[in-house]
């Protein structure tokens, strides 16, 4: 009953663990470039290890006896296993290879392989022989080499196994229990692993009872200072056998629960999550809005429009059309009159500059790269101001990802729609013809009037037709000529107004169109990558939160 | 007879070794080979080619000597002589054999001296376990070969400094042939008497004695005087004066010879009076002890005259003394009488003989250190050394290691260590080289340091317990007489002296305790551990070790393979510190195994010859071990206490080690400093490179026309296309000013101008932006170091002021260009007569042209140049256009550079805040190191 309950608990924990591991996997996937690579690598290793361990026998609990040289790991190992399996001695360091003793061999093989325990150092206790120890069934006891002797400087076996064991028994002794080598590197680091850490204060027989009590209190204070809030301390004596049974029962409990492996991974996960959180503190706005809001988009479009010079283009179009239309729709007499004025260009012998100036207007619309860059930068800065720096850089980089192409694309896109300033609309031609028609009419009128004067008034000769000699027609003719002139002037003014009006309309239309296109381009080339990065940011912190439990 | 305190470095080492050997050998039987070996080590000291003969003889003599001890149990007046006779005979025999050559040559050489004397020196650096080591020098010297022998001599003496050295100069009168017979009468008082000094036995006797004596004498105080009195050596002693006297006689003739020959030695002839006294005094000393003395005085008196010239050295310079003594010994070979026996009386005796005269030899009433302080080092040397050291200290103090270059932590630590060591230890030590030696007890937590100190002090001076770590404040235990010395505190003067430990972990207090049971001149310092979780303890312990004269490293049977322990041993080795190792808490039954294993490990590590003490595991009561466990250690300490010379050498060795270590530590520091300087330069280069790149970008953008896009282009089109361009020029007509049609122009002009300005601004701003990002990126690439700097907020973007400043700069530039146009336009008179123009508009046209109009996609038509160019040329003339163009461009460049310089300043500031490594500091360090070496 209790076993099945424990099993159920295990299953719960397992699924929970799976969930958190998935979150970690997501972090490992999203983190590179944003989080310290070493940490990501470590997280990756933890994932691998977790995967391996969960695949292997869940019925076994790997218990490692760890500690400094001379603390009595091997003696304790032998005591617990009841056999002289691991050689003990007075020379330091004694044990160089890890020894393992298995209670209940079924399925332990692959696990031992994974732990890289050499064959000749594996021992099994068939549970049938140990009636009294059935509760230890499923225990894999490891006798580690020390981690603090000069040998350990070059040999990291203890280090490795401490990182993978399901349950760690720190074998301390009254002389060495406060060594920095044990505490600084392991105990304090693994402070969150309380559930799977046991401290055996070995060589208790060397102390008087009251000394032992003092020692235990001191040790427990020390551990609490290091963050182990409820240390499990078992005074033992491998030589006298005292306390070994209570240690055994502690082990038996863990073994029976079959949960140490999961707890271990859980604790490791906690630890790495804490570290991740430390290097990547969750900002106040844990989740940013995954899309770039409209105001910012507008801002970007505005800035890009400025970079292209949309308002200026419109204005120029309006002005240039107005000026140029004079050549076409203007009153020819006014133009001719203007030409009579002396030209400074000519006096500087720069007469042909006019053509050049006209050519200026032939140039098309283009975007200014520096301004485009600044616009994009401003967007990225605005979006990421609350983010940790690594992510700020991420947003910036994603915004700039297509920056080199952006000005060109913008130019191309806008050239399609922007009118050439030297364009000549058809109705200008019509008006021009009309104007010249009027000029012709006027000239004809002048001729007619002259002829009437000649033949009708001065009687120079015989008029060819009556029309040419009819003096009475003269006032009418004069009226007509005046009206022709007036018509010309009127139509010039009117068409000029039409040009300006049309240019104004066109400018509005053009600006709207350019804006639309610029906004489309920016969405495609800037907003999209940025939003992708924002989603990544959100995912990352979501994973971090869910992994943190 | 002179006994002198002598400090010779090389000798020191030998001595120590021999000392070790002795102590270890307590258990083991003494082996003759060892002594021989020791001797051979000395032999290289012989310079004189002629020494060969005597050398050869000496060696066998040594062996003999070594053997002798086995025979002689104690020195009784008679037996020694007999045995001596034996020895001497044998010696002489060999001498004879070996000496023939020597004799021959000597015959030729020293005409004054008694012709042909076989020099026969046996140096037996015999070790006496506890108090007295007797070195038997049997010097039978030919004037010539003797001289050679003496060459060898000096080192030898040095070698057995703490020990009573017996110099037996068994010299044979005339040709050595005679020698064999002569040997026998050891006690023969007559100066003329042939030789044989009983010395060898003396040496041996004494030597043999040690073991028994040690047993007898309470371990605590093998006082020298005691030794002298206790040891039934009067015989041994007595011959000495005779010896001397004998020598003196000889000396007279020889001395000239000798002095001539031994250039190494201090000028022999100068010091007459002092030496005189010495000799006489010592002989008197002896006489008090010895019944035989009667003849001596005369001798001495007689000798004195002769001696005068020779022996001067002695009093003058302790170092030379040996030599002069040697020289004295050499001549003495003439009468070939008793071996001159120099008793290296520990502590008291030596100075007594030197300074005070006979009385002193008996009691050591004067606290040793007072005398010790007298002449630790010759003044000028000390002064030079002090100056060099304080120079070194100053240059180390001034270092600022601000940049987090890899290894900066180590360097900073090294800096503070070196500083602390110079102040706490080296400078005080240079002043008083043999002041009470500070023995620092260091080791792992729980190794029993405090227990050991308590036991040695026979009082609970330092608290002990089962809690780890136990000791947090260092405890200094010393003899009450020494207390003032430590309380006053040149040594460790940064530490506050307190009476009981304060709150745990205070870095700068030192508990001072005194106890009668500790020998004088040696103080024990109990330190916090080196490996517990409390890291301040490690710091304190290392600081204490830095100030130590001797290191006593305590480890246990459970710990001796711990990595921190070996780190400490490595440190000791590196520093050349004098070291003793205590292996404590050793279970009795496995003592042998552990001891062997440990010693093998030490041997592999190159520390096989370090003194080692093993303490069994036993119950601790009241914070102390049973006294018998520490007997050896106590004895060792006592030796140090009593034997000022040995202590002095130990102290000197450690000091030398420290000074030697400076040879590598300070250059290492300097190298690190150089690395910092280089690194800073690199960081600076990063900044410069990034901004240079930005500047180049701007240059390009402002000349290839890429600036003339977007708004600028549109405005230009507007400006030109709407005819305003044409309107900038007017024909000058009297009475007529600007046309009405230009009404709209100012607006357009302004728009154009501001477009141009913002275009330029944006180019500069974006370049500045990129440069800022690049600097940070480059810094980040510098392995983690730049990271911290790059993390300073705001470095990744231009400063807040930047945009505004750029605006101002461009505005100013535009104004400048207008001014240029204005002043340039005036020059072309012919045009000015005809045409007036709007300078502002023309300036804009000029800028357009300057910024690369026509080189980009802006259409360019005719071949004679771009539109603005031609227009400007027309108006201003080609020459002035070129001038103005150059000026305007360089002005723009200068302004932008200035702008970037201001930006760069931010990075420089960050660098400076991190600490400006002084580039000359490294050089100063090297110089200081060199000065130190010179001063030494």
C-alpha cells in the first residue's frame, strides 16, 4: 500500500520533472547568444544526464559515500556492506578507484556501466542472503575516492560521481568536518540538495560523548550557515559500528521510496534554474507584448518617410510642377517678355546651366541609409528598454538584420510610384496647342486688322476681298483680339491653377501611397524579425518561470 | 682559543642538514658513511691546489674520526688521550702517506715555518643531538699543505656552527715522518710537544656523548655552559689552549707566509690587540676549567706576541674569525701539538669569549637576544639593504591593478603579500638578523597546532577544542624576556597586540602570551588554519607565515595527503623558508607505515631533507599533549634558543629565501603590471579603432554623394527645379535690390538647409552609434576582462548629449561655410561687379557640391563638371573654390573628430576609473629588484 503510494508519488514527481526538463530544454534551445554559454552547456549536460538516469533502472538508488581522505569512507563502506570489499589503510590517500556494492543486482548493470564503475570493483549482495537487509534492496553503494588529496587534483572521479549520484552521504570526521575543500566546493554548492544529502560524522568513537554533541551542534550550525537548513547528521563509527545502523536505516528509507534519483534531478534543476535566474533576472515586464504596437509602427514609418523625404518629395513635386507648367500652359507672351530680361547666367557665360537644372528634376526618389539606420535603431531601443542587456542586443540585432538591404528596397519600391518631376502630362500639350492657337489667332487678327487699315483706311490698293477692306469690322476685330488675349491670359491662369491643384492632389495621393509602401516594407523587413525576437524573449522567460516551479 | 659566533650561509645549510641527520639518527645507528658524505660535501671548499695532499689525508682522517666515536664512551682524561693517540697515529700514518707530497713541496715553500708539516685536518661534523655537536677538526698542518687545509677549514667551521668544534691540529714538527710517534702524548703541555691532539677523541667523545648526555640532561635546557661543565671534557678543553699557544709560537714565523698566501682572508696583520685579548681570554677560560692549564698562560703569553699580527681578524669580524683562527691554526701546526680545539659554544660562550672575557663563559646571564642585536649586519650593508627595501616597498605600494586581466586576483594578492612581508618581516629582520626567531606553527584545521603550542609552552596559551576551526586569532607565545621585543613589534607591526583573542576572524590582532617554559630567543606563533571554511583564517595564516623565521608545518596521519597541505609545502619550498614538519596524531601501531609513506612523499617532492617530527596520537588533557611526545621538538627548539649561531643561520636562510623569492615574485608582479598596461593600451586601441572606423565611414558618406538622398535630394530638386537656384544670382543694378519673386525662397532655402543639416547629422549619429556598439563588442571579446567594463551602463550607445552636440557642430560648420563663401566671394571682383548673390544659398550649393554631388545617382550631364560645381566656379572662380573646398572639408573633419574625441573620453574615463596602471611602475619594480640584489 505504502509502496504503491510511493510509486504514485514517484509518477507524479516524474511527470512534474518531465515538465520542468522540457522547460529547461526550451531554455537551452532559446538561450544561446543570450545567456552565458557555459551555463547553457551545463544545462545541456544536465538534460543529457537526466535523460540517461531516467532511462536507467529506477528501482535502484545510487548512494555515494563521499568525503576527504582519511575520513573513513572505505571503512564505512565495508561496515555497511558487512564485507571487506574496499581496502582500507592508514596511508593517505587510500582509495583511488570507486568501489560499488549492489543490493539486488537485477537491472543494475547498465546503471553501473553508466556510472563507469569498473567490473572488478563491483560487488553484489544477493538479497536472499541478507534476510535482515531486505530493506536495502535496490541500493547501489559507492565508495568514492577522496576529493581533497593531492591525487584528486588530477583525478576528477569523485567530482564526477558526486554530480551523478542519487544520494550523497558526506563522510566527515571530527578533524576534517570544516574543511574548505568539502564545504566550499560541494556542500555549499549543493545546498539545495538537502533531500538527497546525508552527513555522517564518522570516527565518533574518537570523541567523548559531550565533545561529540558539541561537534554535531557545531557542524549543524556550519551547515545551516551554508544554506543547508535541515541537515541530516548521523554520528557513526566505522570501527565500533556505532551509528552505522541508523545510517543504514536512513539509506533504507531512501531506497524504499525509490525517489532519490528524481529528487536529485529536481534539486539539480532547481540549482541551475536559480543560476539562470540570477544571470537573467526576470524583468518587471516578464512578458512583453509579442507584437510591435501601432504607435511604434507609425513612428517607424514616419521616421522612414523622413529618411526618404516623402514630404519634401511632395512639396518639390508641387513646386516644380507649378514652375514647369508655366513653360507649357503659361501665357507665351509672358514667357517671351521674361526672356528679354538680362540673365545673370549669361553674363557669367553659364547659359547652358538651365538644362542642367532641368536635369536635376530627373532624379528619382531614394532613401538615405544613415537616417534609415537611425530610425530602425530608435525602434529597437524603444522596444527593449526594459529588457536585460543580452536581450536588448538581441532585439537590436534582429531589427537590424536586413538593414543593409533596406534603403535600396525602399528606393526601388518608391521609384515605382513616384512621378518623375520632368514628366509632362497630356493636357499640358493640349493647353500648349490652345495657347499657340490663340497666339495664331491673335497674329491672324493683327494681320487682318493691318489689312483693313491698309486697304480700307489708307486705300493703298484694291482690297482682294471685302473682308479686308471693311473698316466697320475693325472695332469688332479689335474686340476679338482683346478677347483672344484675355482668353489666353485667362486660360493660362486657370490651367496654372489646375496644375497646382492637380499637383496638390497628386501630392496627397502620392504621400499616402508612399507611406503605405514604406509601412509595408518596414513591416516585412523590420517589424517581423523584431516580433520574432520578442516571441523568443517571451518563450524564454515563460520557460524559466515554469522551470523554476 | 676563540669561539665565535659565526654566520656563514653555506655553512648554515650544511649544518641544518647535519642537524637533521642527528635528530633522525637518534633512533637509527650512526653511520660513518654519512659523515664521510658530509665531509665530501665540504671538500669543494678547498681552493688551493696544494690542498690535494692534505685533503686526501683529511678524508681518511674523517673516517677515522667517525669510527672513533664508537669506541669512546665518554671523555675521561686518560682514555681520550690514549685513544687520541691511536687516532692520531692512524691519522698521522695516513698523513704521512698522503702527506709526502705535501711535505716536499712545503719544504720548499715555507722556509720560516717549521719545515715540512703535514697538514692533517679532520673535520668531523659530528652531530650532537641536543645541545652540542662536536666537530673534530684534526688539523695537522704543514705550513703549506696546512694552509690548504685551512682553506678547507673555513667552510667546515661554518658547517658545524652550533656545535663545539674540535680542531685538533695535530701537527708534526719537522717532517711528517716524525709524526707517528709524536702523536701519542696528547696532553703534553709543552708547546713544542709533538702534536697529537687528543682532539679527535674529543670530538668523538663529545659526539658520543650526545646521546647519553641528552638522556641525562633534562631535555629542556642543554645550556652550553652546562654542557661544557657537565661533559667530562676538561681534557678535551685543556689541550685547546695549549694548542693555541703552540700555534702562536708557530705562527710567528709562519704568519707572514700565511697571510701572504691567503689573500682571501682579511688582512691579517691589522687587528692585533683585539685578537690578543681573545686568545688570552679564551685560554683563560679554558684554564678555569682545566687543570692542565698551568702551562698554558705562559704559552699564551709567549704566543701573544707572535700571534698578534695574525689573529686580529677574529675580533674584528665574526665572519673572518674562523679564517683568522684558521690561520692561527695553521701556523700552530709547527709545534704540531695538541689539536686546537675550538668550542663553538652555543649562544653564551661565543660572545663571551669575544667580548666579555672569561667570566662569561659560565653563565648566560645576559639574555641572548641583547647580544644578538649587536652586530647582525655591517652597518652600510644594512643601510643599503634598507634603502633598497623601502624603495621596493614604495614601488609596490604605488601599484594600482585596476583592470581585470586574467590573473589580476593573484597579482593583487601577491602585491599585498609582498607589502605585508616587507613591512612585517623583511625590514625588521634586516635590522636584527638574529633577534628572537619567530617560529610559526601552521597547518590544517584540527591538526593540533594549538595543542602543540600549548604543550611546548606548558601552559594553555591558545584555546583548543573539537570545534573546527578552533583558532581564529594568532597566538604568539614566547619567553618573558622576549616579550618586550614582540610587544614593541617591529615584526608584524601592523598587528594589534592583545591579551586574549577578540571576536573571531579579526584580521589584525595578535594575542601575546609569555611563558617561562619556552626557551629564550624562540617564539612560537600559533596560527589559524589554512584550509577550513573560514577563509579569513587562510589569509591570516599566510600573513603570519610571511613573517616567519621558521615554519613549523603541522599535519596529521589523516591529512598528510591533503592538497592544501602540499600547497603550503610548495609555498615553503618556493620561498626557501626554513621548514620543519610535524606529523601529528599518528596512531602508534601504524606509525612506521605512515612515517615511511610520508617521508617518501616528501622525498618525491624534494623535501626529503626537511626536519621531521612524529607525534603519536594520545589523549589531550587541558589542551596539552603528554610532555614526552614533544621531547624532540622541545629539544630542537631549545637548540635554537641556545645556539644563537644556528638560529641566526636559520633566520638568515629564511630571510635569504624571502629575498630570493622577491627575485621571481616581483618581476612576476611587474610582468602582470606590464600586461595591464598592455591590456589597457589594447582597450584604448579598441576605442580608437572603432571611432577611426566611424570617422572613415563619415568621410566616405560625405564624399561619395550617398548623403544626397532622400530628403536632401528632394529639397535640392525643389530648390533647383523651382527656379530658386537661378534667383540666387542677380545682376547688380544700381538702386535695385532683391526681386520680389524671392519672397518664397527663404522658406525653401531654409527647408533645404535644414534637410542638409539633418542628413549630415544622421550620418554622424549613426556612425557614432555603430562605433559605440563596436567598442563594447570589441571589449567583450577581450576574455571576460572587458566584460565588466563593457557592462558600465550607457557605453553601448552614444552619450545623451551626442545628438545635440552633433546638431550644434553641423550648424556651426554651416555657418563657417557661409562665412567662407562670403569672404571668398569678395575676391572675384569681376564677378562682383556684375552679379550679386545670396551667400546663404550659394553656401548651400557649395555644400551640395562638397558632399559629392554628381558622384551618386544624381544625374550628371555635361562633362565639364557638375551643376553646382560649374555654377560655383563661375561665381567664385576655380582657385578660391578649391581653397574654400579644402578649408570647409578639413573643418568638417576637425569638428567631427572633436565630437568623437568627446565620445571617446567616456571610455577613457571608464578605463581610468578602473585604475590607470602606471607605465613606469613596472620599470620601477625591476629597478627596485635590481637595487635589492645589488644591496645584498
